[in-house]
């Protein structure tokens, strides 16, 4: 679970941090309300990976240090073939209690005391995915004449010279 109450998060001044080792697809794909569109939710449910790291607090400030290893299937924008992308993204941040503070670079958690890491982890993975996914850098794409995949070498259309 990626939602923790402040009272259950260990205080680093007196104990060790909580160790996180969770399934990416189970924790993010199964979290209600974390996605803007249903398609993204389905993609995360099929994504393989692990969330590892630590969670602790000092007073009401919650320190989170995670690494997300993931593997997902993407479609190449040039040849439209699917391919597997493996990635790893990590980040350390501080969640602070919403008391009128204005630190924009920090995350906030609500007055109810629940720290929800799911939207933050989702954003880590989404921002690590390529905006222009290519199966490989030298992908030749599709022939504009016949639509054949030029990577397979089967296109016999004359090339412009």
C-alpha cells in the first residue's frame, strides 16, 4: 500500500525508517483515483516492476526515498511496432503537513494525516517514459508509399533521389 498515516510512519529520531518493497502494478494500477484517463490505468496494471526505498519522518515532515524499476510495452512512433522498455527512476523528497507553507518543490499531505505516495510514484514513472518512443534510434519507419515497415527490408518502392 502506498498510503500511510503519519502515526504509522517511524520517527527517524528514535527508530529506523520503514523499508518499502512493493509491486509497481499492484500498488499503482490498483489505486483508485490516481489516473486521469482509464487507458493509463490499464497500462500501469500491465507494467512490471518494483518500488523500493524507505519512508520515515521527523516530527510531521515525511522523508521518502524511492527507486522504481519498471518494464513496459510501448509502440514505436516511426514503425508502429511494439517493444519493451526497461527503466529505473529514483527520487528523494520531503512531504510536509499542509499548514499554510508555500514550499513549491516539496509535496504536501492533508490535514487528515494520510500521506499518499501513489500519485507521486506514478508521476516519477510517467515523466521517465519517452515522449517520442522509438524501438531503436535508427528505426527507418514505414514507407509512405506502400506502408511497409522499412526495418524489415521488404519495401520495393523506388526511393527518391
